[in-house]
C-alpha cells in the first residue's frame, strides 16, 4: 500500500494485516457487492460459499452511510476472522483480526 493511502486510511493497522482491498464507485457498484468481492479475494472462496453479510452487518444501513457523501467516513465491522472497513470514498479493506 502506498504511503499516501495509509495516511488517509487510519483503519488500516498494518500492511501485514491487510488481506484484500478494492475501490468502488458507489454510483455504479453497491457497497454489498464491493464487500463481497473483497471477501472473495481475502478468503479464496466464492460468494456462494461465504456466510451471508446480513449475519454480520445491516447492509442497507452500511450503504446509506457510505453513500451519504460524508467525506472520509469509515465504517468497520467484523466478518468471520476479518475486520472489514468500508469508506465513503469507495475503498474497502479486509484485514486479519
């Protein structure tokens, strides 16, 4: 991860903990889709083999928060053995817990 990305993303603890990341355009890609894609990359499993996101986070609320336009908003939640961070700027990080 580049230094300027780390500086603007306090939720990322260390490069060693980062398992997967992606950047989405919330106008084109729903947050749930971006999170699932990042989790697929982190776990090596297909979306159909992952526990439903709804067991871990209320996706409508997450979508409303990150699409609200609040600059530099970060939302974190736990998913299995990971911490998922979703930013209002479209970034999604998956880290080992």
